[in-house]
C-alpha cells in the first residue's frame, strides 16, 4: 500500500458530520457541535439544539 493516498471525500464527510432523516424530518450537523450546541439524551431519545440558525428561527 502506498504511504499516502487521496481520501474518499464522501467517507471523510460522513466522519465529520451527523445526518439522518425519517418521518418527515431531516437533520445534519458537524460532529464538533455535539455536546456544545447539539445535545443527545439517550434516556429520553431527545435531541436538543441550542442557538438555532437565524433562517430556521424565522421560519418557526
């Protein structure tokens, strides 16, 4: 195997982002935001977002 090789962009992107969709909901966010602005509580199956983006806030 070569000492270096070009990364697969799609795979790399999946490693740095969380994303999912279903039941009419689609969400994705940078992995760095987990436990900073996006909080997951597995006991209650709750995802909390702090500091919603302005364009989303306007729509809400």
